[in-house]
C-alpha cells in the first residue's frame, strides 16, 4: 500500500501542485483547505483527491481533522505544512490582528498539524514532515515582519523536530520557495512584481511544480538520512 500524504492549503498554488505530483508518483494523497470552497470543488473534480475543510489555526479542528482522515483513508505518514497567509504592513502600522492572524495560521498551523500526527508517526516509527517556509524567512522583506517571523519560526521548529524524530525514523525538513507564480504573488501590484523580478537573477518567477519537486524529494523513503535541512528554491535570489 502506498504511503499516505496530507498537504495543508492543498487546493491551489504550491499545495495543489504538490498534491498532484505526489499522487502521480504513487502516493495516496489528501489535502486540507479553508475558506475557498469553490476552488476546492474545482480541485476535487479535476484530481479526484479528497479535500477536508478546517482552519489549521484551530488546534482542536486539526486534531479532529487528522482523526477523520485516518478513519477515511488511513494514518498520515507524510505531512506537508503548506497553508499560509499574508497580511502585509510596515511594523509601525501593523495591527495586533494582522500580526496574530499570520502567526496563528503560518506558524501555529505548523505546530497544530505536526502535533496531531507526531504521536502516530512515533508509534509506527516512520514519518516525513515538510514545512513550506519562504525566502523571506532567510532574507527578510519590507512590510512583512509578521510573515518573515512566522516563516523563520517554521525553520527553527523544523530543526528542533528533526532532533526529536531522529531515533524514530521521522524526518523534518523545510523548503524555502522564492517568488513563485501563485495567487499570493498574483495579488501583488504590477510595479511591485517588476521590482521582485529585478531582484531574481534568473529573471522570472518560480513555478509551483518546481517547488513541488523539492517536496517530493524530501518525502521519499530514500531520503531518510536528510533531516533538519532547509532546501532553498529561489532562482538564486538569496543564498545562505
């Protein structure tokens, strides 16, 4: 039986590309979404991949959701924490809600979902967790103290979890995409996108499929000696 993989924020962008690639590679795949019902319906119709509706910022909802997935298709062996939002503002104008919302979804969701699956992974002595961070966690970005903090927090979380999971064959890694052709980037004004592209040596946006291939590599059984790492996929924009 194929490994069961679950991707949060999985009906669009990087999440959808990852779900499709993992399914095409032989994994049993399910995804999560929240607040974008029509997009989820289109995704399910196109792919046949089951999609579950809950807010990853809600700890209890994650526990209940993971239990539902396990009852429907089996225990989650591979978790991709991809769900994320932006609410950009310079710090001197940022509201507490803008700070809290981004931290709760991007970083809190990473904790909530990982906490919901980790005990089962430890019992089965196998697990792959991949956290989708961002180039802006590494380089910083004007107007994104909330987002950069959350995504950098995911990298620290990944390193600590890698140490905790090492003796149970559980790996934890991060991918840090650069600017990628997704709905999140599409919402950025045109002049700002031009400035972004000028800062990318390859002179283009990444594609969701390119990020998905990095995830596919990290979740493989054969990648079991790679843990605690951050794979940057950013067109040479930033090299740590």
